[in-house]
C-alpha cells in the first residue's frame, strides 16, 4: 500500500508539471483527487493493512492527499497568472503624471490683445494668408514702383499671388464685404523673406485695427491705443506718436508704447498707424464725405518678446518644449 501511494504521488507530481491550461489541470484533479480518482481508488486496500500499520499508512495517505492538493493550487495560480492579459492591478501605485499642454506664447499674446480690444468693442476679422497683389498693395494705395513691392522683400507665388506681407490686406477685405461703420481687429501671420536672426523671421504675426465712423480723429486713434496700452501693459504705460508715412494713412505715425522691461519702464516702437487715406475709401467705394477712419498695425512678436523678456525671435518657432514650457 505504501509503495502504491508513493508511485501515485510521483506520477501525479510529474504529470502536473507538463500541464499548461486550466482545463487539463481540472482533468488531472478529477483523475487523482476526484471521487472516482486514483487516491480514492486505493482506499479499499486499507482493509488489507494490518492493525499495527494502519496509523502509519493513514498518515501517509493524508500526506499524499495534501501534497497533491497544494500542487494543484500552486499550478493553478501559475497558469492563471501567465494567461492573464494584464498584470494584477495595484491601485495604490502612484500614476504617471499627465502632461498638461499649454497655449503657445504667441497664442497667449494674441488672446490677451484680442481680449483688450474686444472689451473696447472691436470684433475680430480674418483674411487669407495667400493673397493677391491688389489686396496687399494696389488697394492700399501702394504704387507699382514702391520699394515695398521689391521681389526681394516678398514671397511672390506666380501670377499675382503672394503670401501677404501685412495684415492691412484684411482692412480691404472687410471694407469690400461690409458697409460702414466698422470696428475690427485682424490678427494673423504675415510673411517676408528676411534672413533669420535674433530679431527677424520670415513669418511673424501682426494685429491690425480698423475703425470707420462718421467722424474720426487722431485723438480717437491715440486714446484707443492709450487705453490698450494701460490695460495690457499696466497703469503706468504710455503711448507716443512719431510722424511717419504709410501710403494707406494720412497723416501717419509710428507708435511707441512705454512698457515695463526687466523692471524699468521704457519706450518701445511696436507698430504704425494713421487716419485712413481718402484714396483707400475711394478705391473701396466708401463716400469720403460721410466716412472717416483710423487704422493701426502692431507687431505681435515684438510685444511678446518685450513683455516676457525673450531675446531671440527664433526661439518662438523652434518648438523646443523646454523653452515653451516656461510661459
Ligand atoms: N502694415 C504696416 C506694416 O506692416 C503697419 C501699419 C502701419 C498698419 C500703419 C496700419 C497703419 O494699419 O495704419 O509695416
């Protein structure tokens, strides 16, 4: 009987190591430990064991049974663990920190500028970046021989198509499609084939403004830009005009704003402006006796770089997350 038990145990433990599915494991369990299994099958032999030997054989029987049961349990755990599609879930383990995206510094600047002009009642207009010479030059009273039309300073694309070199094109597009009065800003990309360096890039952003109303003066223009400067740069900000020339405004001025740079308030040139030239209204078909207007154009990168202390315009467009994350 003892020898039979040992053989049974050896057979069972050897067989079980080859099993790799829960189904085959279950068949194994039935054939060894089941009610008609091999272990139960040798029970009748007990009656042939002598009285003295019975305790020892009974003890051995229990040992074999326990050994098979624990072999079954551990093999079952192995198979269940390896066939499981995912590792056991530890809900107390710290997670992977989510990467938060953020607005690009230029987008942030545009949003800030738009917000301030929005509060002053300006709505936002858009125009195409691929333009024609009529909207980029002719309609803005820029004559054929004007130096701004030099092929060296523009991305001409064949025919009269070009990448717009200024957002002043949107003034024309808005006036073509909308009767006065008008009060818009237009923000977007412009393109000029400048050699890239710390202050030049072949693509940059401008914020254009256009107001058309029955009576508009330089005072309206300056006070609007003054309000903008105060809201955007802070209470101590100021605006200064210097006489200048643009073909589409008369009179025209360069706009300087006093803003805080590295702790001190300094004058910085940030754009151009003026009263809409009557020749522009004439071209559009607006009545110069009924309507007047002001316009301005501000450089977004300049505003952003000064406000945030960025020394090189190229950093804005290299998409280096280590740089962009700072803002
Ligand atoms: N378009 C001009 C430029 O790119 C900027 C500008 C000047 C826009 C005067 C205006 C303006 O609307 O009135 O240099």
